[in-house]
């Protein structure tokens, strides 16, 4: 179901953001793990956006009714 995929992507995005915060606090800027986690978050967000656009275009996600 499309709703489950969307929820899983949102959970992954929030998890990546949380790990970036954790790496920021523990590494004190000495490693690139924070940047990598934020890059993953951006990639996941862009993928989710493109999937939502494609889902709407192909009719998997209906538009506003009424």
C-alpha cells in the first residue's frame, strides 16, 4: 500500500536526522558521519517527493475529490 511506503520513508528520514544529531554531538566535527547522515536524509526526502509526484501522476494517489 502507498501509505505504508510513505510512512516508512518518513520514519527513515527522521531516523537519519536523529543519527546526524547523534553524530554531531558525539564526534564534535572530527568525522564526516554527520554530513553523510544529512546527505542520506536529503536523498530520502527527494526520493519520497519524486515518488509522491509519480504516484499522483499515475493515479496511485488520488487528487482532491469534490
